[in-house]
C-alpha cells in the first residue's frame, strides 16, 4: 500500500510541475502582451502629438474605438 501512495504522490508532483510550467508560460505571455500594449499606446500618443503639431488640433477627426 505504501508504494501505491508514493506513486500517487509522484503523479501529483508531476501534475503540479506541469501546471507550474504552464503558469510560467502564461506569466511570460501576459508580460509580453502588456509590453506590446504599452508600446502601442506610446506610439499612438506620439502619433497624436505629431498630428497636433503638424496640423493643429482642429484637424483631428474622432475615430471609433
């Protein structure tokens, strides 16, 4: 009976290691998406400022978003 418990414990350890690996992958993906979102916002902000400087704020047309 002791060997069966050890096998179940080992299987649970393997499952936890798999879940932790997936969690790390998800954390990395979230970090990458957050970075991409921030870079996109930064580029959009710079574009808006460039348009304001080049054309004046009166020429900006609201966009759907």
